[in-house]
C-alpha cells in the first residue's frame, strides 16, 4: 500500500511540475511606448505627451502641442507612420492614436510669408526603454520536476528500507 501511495504521489508531482513547462507563452508586455520623433521647422517646435500605454489592440494615445516662435503661426501637422485622429491636422493641439513609431513635423508660416523647410534643426527622439517580457521562467518548471524526482527517489528508498526492516 505504501508503495502504491508513493508511486501515485510521484506521478502527481511530475504532472503538476510539468504543467507550467507546457503552458502557453505569456503575451508581450504592453507597457512600452512607441517612439515619437518631432522634427522642428524654423518657425517653431512641438512637444508631445504619451497619454496612455499601448492597449490590447496595439494603440497608444499621444497628445501633440505646437509651439510657434515669435513672428510665426502654426499651419499644419505632417506625420509619417501609422496614426489616426479625429482632430484636424490644422489644429495646434491634437490627439492622435498611434500603432507604431511616428515622425511628426509641425509646419509653421511666418506671419505674411510662406513656409520654409528646416535647416540645422534638432531632432527630438524618445529613446525610452522597453518593458521586460512577462511570463514564467523556463528554469522553474524543470527545477520543480528535478526536485520532485529526487523527493520521490528519497521517498521510494525510505519505503523500501522500511519494508525490508519488517
């Protein structure tokens, strides 16, 4: 009877220990932020704020604010990358939903003249770190299996020793 119980315990421990090893891989963390690159023009610059983290659909909300220099007025936004918005691209402050890295250029016009391309402008790049992956560590299930096998071996040796001493 003791042998049967020890064999059943061994089988159960191995089964329970192996379950995490075969579990589905955890989904990718969604707390990292996409890169937003602002390219200024001679008439001003812009700033942004990441309003939300990336949701399950891979979308992140970003608020853009234009900052014209004296003698300039904001004209429109030029964006390259996956984005969508319900605001007009001619609004100085807009909310956009991005699904990847984007490059944003605020276009300004000198009061009474046309827009000029940027020369020797500084590009702002957000190099924020990415969040770590989540999920189980591969070492843990194997450690549990090995410890279970050792425990079962010790238990089996104890059962055999106790049965011989009777």
